[in-house]
C-alpha cells in the first residue's frame, strides 16, 4: 500500500475563505470562521484523509499590508507557511476578482512558488455569472502562468471541494502519514479552546476591539466524571475595553462563555465547565509570550 502525506498551504487575502475551506476539507471545525478580516492568527493545521493520502492543511493568516507588530507577525507566518508547503493553493474570491492585494500576492508567489506545485482556487463561485468566472480565470492565469490547475469552488456550500481534495491527495509526495489517522489538527486542545472563545468574542464585539484582545487557556483539569474544567484569561489592552467585554451586568461575557462552552462540548463530545476572566494588560501586543501562545514568532513583528 502506497501512502502519501504532505503540507498544503492555503493563501489569499483576508476573508478569501481559507478557514472555511480548511474546515470543509477536514470535516470538522478546526479554524475559527467569522465575518471579520484578519481572524486567523496562528498557522492552524487541519488534517484530512483522502484514500491513502494524508493532507495537512496550513491555514494561514490573510495576506494584507501590515501596520502593527501583530500584523507583521501574521503576514510573516502566512508566507512562512507557504514556503514550508509541498503544495500552495491561492484562494481568490470570485466576486472581488483580481484586486491590488491579489496582484501583490502573485508578485510574491513568483519568488516563493518556484519549483513548487501552485494551484488556483476561485472561491464563492455562486456569487458570479459564468462569463465573469471565465474572464477572471483567464486574467489570473495570464498574471501567473505557473498555476498547474484551476479549481472553481464554493467552500461554504461544498461545490468543488471534493475534486480539489482528491487532486491534492494525488499530488502529495509518497510518505508515511505524519499524524495518527484520527487526528484532525496539530494545535494543542488548549489553543483550540482559546480560539473558540476568541471567535465568540469577535462575533459579539464590533470594530477594532477584537484585534486588541487575546485569549489564553490558563488551566485545563480533567475531572473524574469525564468532564473538563477549563480556565481562560481574556487579555485586553485598555481598562475601557474590559467593560465592553464584560458588558452590562456581565451579560456579554456570560453569553460569550456560554456559546464557547457549548461549542467546546460539541467538539470534545463531553461536558465542559468553562470559566473566563478578563484582565487588562496594556502591553500584551508587545509581549513575546503572548505571540508564542498564538503560535506566532514575536521577532517576525519587527519592522
């Protein structure tokens, strides 16, 4: 029996659908998905099985022009993920087309993609008419002639996902599997739990605040009755933000904790006791330890 295994990096602009595609490929929620851009911070890997192939997805942060230290670390993580991969898949939103951001990515791909298998996946195809898709496909392949294949997909609705997964499975190098067959992500459960809570905060809060906070799982206790007690800290950078996260009479944090707990219970298949604290830590965006908790390299944030 010949087994294959390798890394696939999904790259693209923020909100291109990389996390949604990872989750669709893996068949479970391993990357947090929200309507806000720049949600994915760490290179979350999802592991999908397709026949005798094990596809390890590197779900990279969206590529954009970085302004802050955290932004720079996220962009460095994204390109680092692409440089480490066996196959790179560029995701482009069908209805947005060949944007300036996509053009910048294609320019960088010309350097990083050399000697690598690079495919194009045009996502959200249900949002445009066929002639528009055809024109976009031609324009993108003209801008980057080294795409080995072009796929038309809708990660959210599942169109074309199976074809892409089967193709990836066949393109990976022959190799023993890199993870146990039943493993779906290489992130520690503590980090997945923190990401789930951060997703709920991102959905509940507005404007810039989600980018000014981070969540860490401080303690994880396995109880004799099979349940788990999880203690988390939500770090915010200003005292005023603490009040926003807590909400009137604590209703925001209660709603967030409840939603995160329910999702964790579904993910783990058992009862969870989740306790969230909010702490002000003004300089967390400049602390190396916080970046390590997110799976990012603090040094990559240097200008």
